[in-house]
C-alpha cells in the first residue's frame, strides 16, 4: 500500500514537473524575468542614491540676511566670505549659488535646496574674537535633496567653527568666544509657522502611498482578469455567453469595467488598511500625517484620472493576455509577465525627489502616475506635469482599448 502510494506520487510529481518546465512562458516569468528586472531595479536605486549624494556636494543654495527674503548678490562681501573661507574648507563641496527674489518660494519650487540666514552685521561679528555668529540653515523637509544638503552644510559650518576656534585659541586672547560660529538647521515649516502648504509632512506617506497605489491599480485586477475569459473557456461557458443576445462589445465593456473596479477596490482597501493600522497602533507619525494632510481638489481629480487611465491600460493588457489563453494556468503565466513591471517601477521610484524630474519623463507610463501622486502629497502642484501625464495616459488607455477590441474580434483568439 505504501509502495503503491509512493509510485503514484512519483508519477504525478514527474508529470507536474515536466508540464511546468515545458511551459516556456512560466519559466521566463518565474526565473528569467526576475533576473532581468531586479538588477535593473537595484541599478535605478543606486542611480537615485548617487544623484542625492551628488546634489549634497553640489548644493543649490542662497544666502539671505535676517528679516529679508531676497538673496544677497553673488558679488556681495558676505558671499565672498562664505566662498573663500567656509565653503572652501571642504575640497568636495562645489556650491551652486542661486540669486532669488523670494527664498521661501525658491525652496518650495525646488529652485534651491537650502537658504543660509545670516545677521546684517555678519562680517563684523565673525571677525570679532569676542563674539559668535549664528548661521541658520533653512531647508525644505519634503525634499530629499534639501534634507541631505542641510546635514552636509551644517557639518561644514561646524568644521569651520572648530578651525576658527583653534586659530583664536592660538592667539591666547582671554576674551575670545568659545563658539565663534553656531550652525543650526530648521525645516521651512518650522522656521515659518504662517506658511500654508498642500500635501503632507509625513515622509513615510510620501514614500509608501505613491508606490502602493500605482502598483495595486496596475495589478490589483489581475486575479479576476485571468478568470474572466480563460476561466470561462476552461469551464466551457464562454461560447454560450457569446451566443446570447448581448453584443460582443457590451460583454467586453462589462469585463473591462469589472477589472478596473477590482483594481480600485484592492488599492483603496490596502491604503485604508495601512491608515487604520496607523491609528489603531497609534503610530508616532499617524497624528502628524493626518493633521498636516491638505490636498487641493483640482490636484486630487487629476491624480484620480491618471489612476483611472492606468487602470484602463492594464485592464486592456490583462484582457488581451487572458483572451489569448485557453486555460487559467496559461493566463496566469502570461499575466505574471506584466505584473513585475509596475512592481519594479513603483519600488524603484520610492526615493525619487519631485524637485528633480523633467517634463519628458511624464511620458513614461506607470512612472508618471507615481510622480503625479508624489507631487500631490508633497504639495508641489505643478499642473503642467499633471496635465501632461494625464494627456499621455489617455493616449495609452485608448491604444489599450483599441487593441483589446481588435483582439476580441478574432474568433480564433476567443474560442477554445
């Protein structure tokens, strides 16, 4: 009895293994595709990390005196002092000085990474061995470049302070200040309470929500999509459905709508579960995340429309794949191929800074939706980018619908 069971088990096991390895699409999706995509994923992450490092040592900044908003001229004595004495303390630091009329707007728009606030009599105080000066570093806490650059500049200020202190000590002056330079940093919202901004102050939400929404909208309906045509073919119920009084286009439209609905429901449910978990567990960033969340209605509408177009694009792709399959197993293998793409792009763009994107990049599917959500949550309402992403996503959705309709018009593809 035991030998009989073992023999049957061996035969079935060999048969399943042969079937699995005979399916080239399944082998590609399971083994080859991850080997291709994951190196690309880590390369993109590495490039993003290197980009942040390069910005930190090549910062875009401005210098402003207390009580003003316009930056000092590049020819000012204060700037020359920074350039020749403070910035030169680091061989790697190459400052890109930006003159601006309003440094607050420049920080919000990403034109500069930080602003150095100095006193009006800065030069007199720093040359007076009995006094210390305060240099305030203002940065945008919603910008990765701003956060990183601020830490680098503060380190440079501290290093210069130590060097200046050493020089003063060597003069043996008993009245010297032991803290000649004090470098401190404040986020834009901390420095100016009256600034009203869209988006959220929660860095975690800025990282998670764009990635999660885009990924789930793209592949959330995959499980239902594989059953809508291939499943019915396998159960021999698809041809009877086509023989009913309903038109083929109405059947296609209904199936299309079901996938989109399931995509949105899965995305909404997943996001809600995260937010509810934050509240139930009383996560440290939950309160600030909700209290600071302020989204403009027009921006929300544009992002929702972009998500809808992305759902339409992938719904069409999934329907095409399942309609060219005769079994659920075949449909699942094919759908796995396109499921990796949104996952990799969504993860790879987690740390993308919204102040470091170009208009042409908004033509890239999936990526442009992630960036649209990031723009909304970061409060950088660049409507040219949002409308540009929507326009190109509408084109992608229309092409997807067109190809899907053409696929369903072929009898050889929709019948078993």
